[in-house]
C-alpha cells in the first residue's frame, strides 16, 4: 500500500482518532440551517411540524415533531436527482485498469462521497455533506475494530469477545461477498489516484478518509431503485431506528435500470400491449396509468416519507432498519438496540453436518420440496398439513421445534429462534445427518419421517414439562415418577436429540471464554472502565447469545 493512502495522516496525532481522516478539518461544525437551505434549493418538501433537534444522550441529530401529525401525512419528499448516488455525484466516471473488483457499487458510492467531502464548499452537495457526522468512532463498525488508530486498544478486545457470535458470522459472510476489510483496502488502493485534486486536498486522502465515508454509506444509505441501487437521502438519513417506527422510505423502484426513466424508453422490451415488461405486477401495469406516469418529469420522481401512524407532539420520529436483532444492528450500524427482534442464531448447512456426507445433498433436494420450489400443487397442499395442520397458525413458542413456516423463504432458514426453538429446516438437517436416508428415497417420504420424529420429541418434551410441573407441586417425601420420558423415545428420535445437543454445545464452545456463563460475562462487563465502549457492546451481545444457547441446551437435556 502506498504511503499516500496509508492509515498514517499528517497531523493526525493532534486530532481525535475519529477525525484523523482530515475531512472538513478547517470548517465550521455541521449546520442544520445550511442543510435546510440546501434542501429547499433542491426541491425537497418537509412537513411544517418536523424539525431537527439534538440527541439527548449523545452526539448527533434526530427528527422530532412540533405538533401532532396524522397517519398518511406526507412528512418529507425529495426528487431523485437530488439524492447523492453514483449517478449524481460530480466524481468523474470511474475506470479501473487493474481489472474488475467485486461489489464495486457500494465502494464506488463511498468514493463519490469522499470526493464531495474533498471538494468542500465547491461541491454541489456541500449543504448536505457538511451536515454528516465528522467522527468515525460514533458508530464504528466491528469490521474496523482491529484498527487501533480508530478503536484504540478497546476495539481488539471487543473483537475477541465477538468470537463465535452472530456478528463474527456476518462479518465472515460479508468478506465472502467481497465486502471485507481487505476488499475495501484493495479497492481504495486501486482508485485513490482517481480522485481529482482539490484546493484543500491536493493529494489522495489517507485510507482513514475512505473508511469514514464508507462507514457513512453503510450506516445511512437507502435502497432506491433499479437505476440507483443505493443512495444517500438527505434529511431522511437523520431518522433513527425503532422496531415500532412511524415511517419508512417509499420509492418507485421499477424505473429503467439503464436511464432511470419511469416512462417508456429506448431500453425497454415491450409486451403485446406496448408496456415495458419491467412494469408487470406494478401499479402502472395498465396502459392509462402508465401513460400518466410517462408524463412525469424527472423532478416529479421522488422518494418520500409518509406517517404510517400518528406522531404526537414532542415525539421523535422513528424509522425501522428492518426486523433485525442486535447482532445485525451491531454488525451493520455499529450499535445495540436492546430489542427482542431478529432471527436468533443462524447456521450454515455444512456446520450442521460436519461429516460432509451425502445428507447435505439430500437435504438440498428435500428442502426444495419443503420450500415449495417443486411447483407441485399436490405436494404443496400436503405440506400445509405437515405439522398436524399447524403450519399457518401462530406459534406459541413453547415447543422445541418451530412449526413449518407458511413463508417459503423462511422454510429454508437454519436458525434457533429467540424463543429457543429450532427451525424445522435445522431439525431436518440434524435428522438427516443422524441417519442419512437412501439417495433415491422420495423427498416427501423423508419430510414425513422427519415430521414424525419431531412430533415424537415434542410429545416427550410435553411429558417432561408435565412431570417437572408435577414434581414442583409434589411434597418432598412423595415418590417421584419412575420412568423419565426419554426412555419412550425411539432410537432415531433419541439420536436426533443428541445431534441437536452436539450442535448447540459446539456453538457455545466456539465462543471466546466459553467456560463463562452469561451472568459471569455480564459481571465482567459491569466492571469495565467507561472508555471500553466496544468491549461493552461485544460482551452484552455474547452474554445474550450464551443465555439463549444455555437455556435451549437445558430444555433438550431434559429429554435425556
């Protein structure tokens, strides 16, 4: 790596680590008024009751309401040409001589933002980019915790506690997609010289500057449409996350992927009615509606926020980053929400069946039938009754295995839910790994055999719960039940129980200091110094995951 883009930065020692990127070093702090003026000049609409206020518990801004706002009120809109994207940035078209670099789009957008920041007041987006956070460490993502220039000694300690956690797994998945730290360095090494010199930045900025803008993109950008897959939406990106949001961003995403047109364009392939195929299934699939849409100008194509429920006077207006748990929030946005949400703990198929046997291939075929990919109405109808007719009912979360989901995508999830239930897909793979069937066995037969094993285990667990409840209500000198329910399990079901326990124990053992219980980790966390921000978040996360695993293990151990 050349010295011009290294982590070193002239004068960095005189700044806080989070501002060693050198951007906006000699300018005034972020200005709300400059942002509002820029938005007005660029065709944005803001509800009169919506205002930008300071956060109460730390740095940053939030959106609050000065008066009551009703459901369906338009809170904000802005024309798509005013979004900061690779299509609208003033950065010259990017060409690479070193060959293709994977996932260039998100890196390219970060490079565009870096260019606008380097331009300073000469940037057409200056009123917006000057409002963005200046301190990289405010929401430093775990992918950068190993950089002591940003995270100090606390970051590597925090990473150590993330070992074996969902956050580490998400980071590994990103790296496999070409979005890891090494990929970022490779991209910036290849493109930093592409940045035009500016009066305040005559030389390529240090790598820390690109890390800063990349962090801003990851934590603030929105998915827009086929033409602008990802973009920064000024003002809307101030919204903070809640699982009970007031609003969400809406955008017509069926524009032409080559020119952004909503109306018919030269790139379209037309159906027999003369309508673009890209509009099939949309609200514009009728000729008259399409004609009206084609009359809209580019400035009329906007993204907007509407109130989805009442906003009371003085309330903060919340957005949702999705049904995502703390692992996702920490990995993708750099904070913990403390909310009971998300898919729990996930596995990859090869982690469940570590022997690499033919059961993985069989599982792939069976799960295709289970997820409804066969297109067979008879099979799909049969699967509706796979779990004694409970597939579409609300799950009470009391059993060991989740009833099959009516969501075909969810049917292939290999996860342990936050209520301590294995997905049926995960149980199915454990079942196949314990006793692989013949390769030519019909998938539906395999599904029903697995279903019977699952139901047998559920009945045994219900008996355990009943016995334990009876024991709690029995006087101390009374005789205990003689035969524990595990003796009633068939050998195949009992082997599944041991397979599940092995899976859960291996997941626990993969964690850092796996000998410590959840309570012991929390005790250590509570004695950390106030400066240990990253270690504290990591220990909180791993304590929650350990608690979920330990509780689930105890429930399955009751069977044996």
